């Protein structure tokens, strides 16, 4: 649960004014007792399973993509940065794959960006045999190095808090959170938007009835784009998200593999939202980066060889369970499973 201090803070804020939805999510996820600072969320036993945990082939395909791009377009000392490495599984698979080109890691300054102390410990344990270069851990990206960078992430950008707006009879409202002392529970209310700047932004697309936006996510990505523009490099991010209008808000809470309300199990459950890729692409363009890829996870994995990899694994090792491998690949690329919902965006300045 959230600390008493934070709950009191929420109540206090509520007494004075309502608490904005993104601020509430920020407390639930990133408070000292929030979900992302303490919990071990990833894995079959925990709240959710991510692509690298489903199949080693996911990380292998990304590994080949990174190694190829480095060789072709950088081929010198560089920063290799993973955002939110979870259990370290994706890194491990990339590391194994990169052995096809040993000087990839010889030239890499590895930096893992992890905010969760528990996960950092797991990463240290899982990566203790990695000897190809030194791994540095940080809680936040720092932009001091002048070297080119390769930055990658899976299911990282969905973690950022969002604000929600809805249009009713040509008036925009924003979702806020209130706490009911008597019933001891949270609920949401809608407040009319009066800020001219925000109204201007919302009215850009008049036909849209709802809008979900994460300013902190956009800001984080903007910093990455500026950094790449200045020092060269490439960023590949994979996340669940959309590039069309949405009909429903995408904010969701997951507790023990089940969807719940964001007002339950506060601090104990994951809260995430789908990434609005149009906004990220717009930010990359404004920073004059190339958009190398914007395709579904299915298209990306097939384009860069997951089906051939599966075949090779089965040919080389007859003891591997064919049905299991087929199931893993299906889960990653089937359009009714993760194939379409997850998108892959690659932007670069190389
Ligand atoms: C949904 S998990 C994905 C983990 C991993 N990439 C995977 O695919 O299995 C999100 C990861 O990002 C980390 N994280 C979330 N918000 C963060 C932030 N603002 N800064 C650094 N790490 C963050 C979490 O602790 C976790 O490691």
C-alpha cells in the first residue's frame, strides 16, 4: 500500500483542489512505496509476461538488428542504453546474439536505466556472467556523453502517467481523482478545461471525442530525440500502442494477470496505457530525425527473420519442443495476440 504520508498528501491535495489523474498515477507507481519502486512485476508468476520472457527469439531478432545497424552506421565506440530492462532477459538475449560480432560489445558503454531497486538486483544477478564490457546502472538517462548511442526499450513508454480529456457538447473536461473519506475510496470526477493552451491543443483535432496524453512520456522521448540529433544514434522502441484515433481510453491496471480498477490495490498493481505513436513520430520529425521503421511487432519480427530463426532452432536441436516454439512465435506475431497491438518505432540520426 501507499505510505500513510502519501495517502495523507493525496487527501490534503484533495481538500484544497482535486488531484489530476496523471499525478495520482505518478504517486501510485513512483512514490517511495509505489508499484515501480518496489515490486517484481514481470514473469509468469507475477503481474504480466513481456515479449522477451515469452521467447528468446524476440531478443535475438532485436540483437541482430542492433548489431547490423552498429556495424553499418557507427562501427566505433558507442553507448548501448536499455530503458527499463525488467529481469534483464532482453539484454541477455541481445548479448548472446551479439557474439556474432565480438567488437560490438568491445566498443559498447553499456548503461541500463532502471528505477526499481528490486529489479536492479535481479538484473545484477542475471547478468553477473556478462564480461564483455562493464555495465553501468542509472535511475535516469544522462545526456553527458558525446558518443553516438543506441537506445532500445520494450514496454517502457507505456509506464508513463497520462491525462485524460473528454468532449461533451463541445466542451472539454479533464479527469481528476477524489478521495471519499466516509467510504474510504477513490473515485474520478470531470473538471471543465479552462487553460487556453490545452484547449488549443485539444481542438487541433475537432472530431476527436476523447484524448489521452502523456506529457511526461512525450518529454522523455523529446530528450532522447534531441540527444540523438546532437550526438548521432538510433532509438528502437517496442510498446503496445496506436497511431489512429482511439474510441476508448486505454489506461488499465493489472493485478495478478487480471484487469482491475486503477483505484484498487494502489501501489501494488501495474498501471499502464497504450502509447500514442503519432505524437512520438511528430516529436522525432520536429527534431529532424529519420523515421526508419514504424511497423507492427508482427511485421518487424517477420521482416528481420523470426520465422527463419525458429526453423533453425528446430533443425539444430531436435530436443526442442516444436509445439512450444510454435506457440511462442504465435503469441508474438499473431494479429489477434501481440502481433498488431504492439508496434515498433525506430528513429535515428546516422
Ligand atoms: C513493463 S516493465 C518491462 C520490462 C522489460 N523491458 C521487459 O520487456 O520485460 C517496465 C520496466 O521499466 C522500468 N521503469 C518504469 N518506469 C521507469 C522510469 N521512469 N525510469 C526507469 N525505469 C523505469 C520498470 O521498473 C521495468 O523494469
